[in-house]
C-alpha cells in the first residue's frame, strides 16, 4: 500500500499530548483523521487520551486474545490506541482497536509515500477507512531505515499518557518505548507472564525491577489508567440535585476520578492531614463518588 493523500500537520495541530512531549518532532506528516491536541490537566470529559500498546514482533500463542481483552476493556472511553504498525503485538493492538470501535494511530518509521508491504499495508488501509490515522516524522519519500524505529518509539510515547507493554523479550523495541515513557515520568505498565516464557521475559524484568506496574487482569486496565466508569454521577449532576461538595472534596475528586488510590498515596499527593483526608473521603463516599471494600484502597468512580 502507498498512501497518496498524506499532508503536513501544523505544529498547533499535533495530536494528543505530542506538543507537550520533550520528544516532540520538528515536523509531522499524517494521513487520515487526527484527534485534537490535548493537555494533561484539561477537561477530561472532552479529551481524547492516547494509550500506547506495544510489544514484540514475535508474540506468544495467546497474544491475539490478550490484546483483544486489553483493548476491549477501554470500550466506551476516550482512549486512542497508539502503536507502531509492526508485525506482532503492534498490529494485534491496532486490529483489536478496530474491532472495539476505538480510534487508533499508527506511527511509522518511514515516509508515508513509501510502500507499506503485505498485511501491514492492508491494516493501514483499514485504519484509515475506519477514521484512524497514520503518521510519520519523516519526509514522504524517506524509506525505512533501522535507526528510524527507535526514533519512532519516542513519538509513540510522546502521544500517549501511558504505555502498556503486552509481551516483550529481554531486548526489544517495546522496551525502548517504555524507556521514553519513564523518562517523561508517564505511567508504564506491563503484562506479567510465566517466568520461563521468552515473550514475557522483558515484561517480567520490568516488573521485577519495579519500573513498571503490573496489569494482572484486563478488566483492571481501565481503572489503572484513570478512566471514569460509565453511568456514574458527575459533580454537575450532584449540584443540580442539591448536593454541594466542599471545595477540597471537589479538588481531590477532580484530580483522581477514575483512579484507585491508597490512603497513603492520597496523603502524599494532596498533603492533607489524616483527619481532614478521612472527612473528605467520607464526604465522597456519601455522595456516591468513591467506595472502598477494605479501607485501604479507594476507587473514585464518578462520571466523566
């Protein structure tokens, strides 16, 4: 496949979080529909959120179902699945996004006017046909060189608010993306696997070193990424019903809605005294915006 309708993207239209990234490229070319630029502290209810999902080109036997379950857990959110259109995990995540009806962006290590061969070309066409986008920082006629792929990985991370490594060997391109993610102090997640499974050796290593957080269950991913649940109450709905939260309860809820946090994590983030924090949490629980099953972890679950 050769893309014939690529265009240069103006700097103010770079998608998602790319303009905020320290790895933002000097130029960008695109085909298809780009989501708008977003800011990390804007109105989450209207923002698209880039989620990088990457991994090895030679995945394990269960990789397709694993990618499908991870991506499906984000249905109904503003997630945009970002990956690199490589064979293996990258392509499986793009495929899963198409099946789930989620937008997806493929970042290439070659110019958009060069040929995208085989099944990758077919997938690129399907991404564009579904309203997604293909992007590259390289001039349209620039061929794929080996050194381009590590550089491309920084853009995958730069677009996204978090990265998830699904499967990886101990040395692989996905780990480079993970390193860029960590350098920008963005959340990095990894899917654990059997200790003697080669395609889990890279993810297990990241988890063993404590540089990535585990995704034990696909159903947990939405919460780990901080996406509010469907059908919850919003602050405006509560106000309309005559339930007005205190300013500090609003402050805390606005920043952590969708996430699961421990009491210690909340204290470290907000510096409230213990009694004050307990009062805020009680206020949010009564309002139906938070709940806990063990008084150790609190899930904040209002509407977007």
